[in-house]
C-alpha cells in the first residue's frame, strides 16, 4: 500500500493528542474530542475561509486507505457534527469538506485528516489554493472559543 | 436549515437510481451499488483527473446537514471502498475526496454527493477549478468498465 510517511516521523497530530504543543498546533485549538476522533482549528488558512477545522483520528494512520471500517464511520460522524457546528456559529453561507491522500493528492501531513471549510459567496477557495498560509495562535483562538461554546451547549 | 433545492426539482440522481438516463447520466456510468449508496462516473471532469467518481445516497437528501447518522456512516464506507478501487485500477498517484454544501460551498446538484478524484503529480486540480467540462458517455465508459470489473472480483 502506498505510504509516504518518513521513517521516524515526529507526528504533530500525535503530539497534540498527547497534550504537547508544537510550532503550528496549540491545545487551545482543540474544539471537539471523543474516543476516536479530535477536531481543532487548522493552523493553515486559505485567504477567504478563516478558522477552518481539521478532524483527525486519535490513532495514527497515514491515510484513508488504512482506516478500519469503524474508524471511517466515526470520522464521518465527527465531520458531520463539525459541519453543523461551523454552519451555526460562523454563520457561513455553505460548508465544504475535503480529504487528501498521498503527495499527489495534496497530502503534506502524514496523519489522516479531513478539512471542513466555512464557505462564503465568491470565496474562490479552489482557485486560490496556492495562497494558503500559517496563522498565529491568537488568530485561531476566537474561532476555537466559538466552537467550544457550541459544543458545551450541545451535548450529543 | 439552509436549503437551496428549487421547488419541483427534477433530480437527475433520483432518476438514475430509478433506472432512467438523462442528459448527463447513463446507466453505464454506475460502478457500485448497495442498499443505501450508489457510485458512478461523474459526467463532469476536471482537466487532469479523468474518470472521477461520485458517491450518492439512494434516498434523496439535499446535503450533509440532513443525513441521518446511519446514512453518514454508509456513505463514508462507500467512499473508502471507491478510493481503494480507483487507486488500484487507475494506478493513480493519490486520491482526494470532497463534498459540497450550498451554492457558496460549490454545490450545484441538489442531491447529496461526494466526489472521489484520482490524483496525479502536478494535476493542479484546485487551481484549474473553473476548467471543468461535461464529457461524452463514451469517454466515461472505459473508466466504468474498469471499476465494474474490480467490484466483480472484490465481493465484500
């Protein structure tokens, strides 16, 4: 099976799950957690879609090819849950999700993740693909606060 | 909840599920089917990603916001199944998936669907977003044949 993770990869997602912060991920980015999945504000943003969310498996798997059926199902439920949350608290005009496997598929982080984007009219998310940039933790915090407040008041 | 489907929408996906062909969808596009989901070759292609697949719910729901948990889980399993199939039979360099909700989220077909793309090095899928075009049924057929042959030999 196609694998691209370097040997001795120090996985920033596994670090976050263990409670360790790193250059691009802070504990304050985390907005949702259950037994198998975690959701947090992405450190990399596209120009017109601030505060998008990444949903990850708590166990380390490189990509979609390797997930068990149970894990696939749990991720999907968390993605839907976050889509509904983002729609409500960001008051965005739409939601889109995407999931990348292998470098040719735009994957550059070797831990399975799905992106959930707040969408706005004429945001040109795809055409501006090469304009993504890392943002400061302080910029992420207001988005994380809103989503945490939503989940605090919406127990499943 | 945000809905954009016109009144009296004649849904091409529901037609396909009922066995009726339409301008852009032929029965020969169908590559996989189970109780709750259907997968077929998309009639609209991006320049460097021919033969991508759409996975749909058999029941009509406009978008992700409206799916039951069970349906979310079934769709996710079919998406993974198709990702593995496309990777094997197209011999592509990667796979990416995406799912659009509401016009601002790039949705233009009012029946829930997830796109599964074969990816190739430097295919520029996102930057070339506005260059998608409809293709003839004959162009779709070789891709459908390959995927049907795969599923004929991989019973779950």
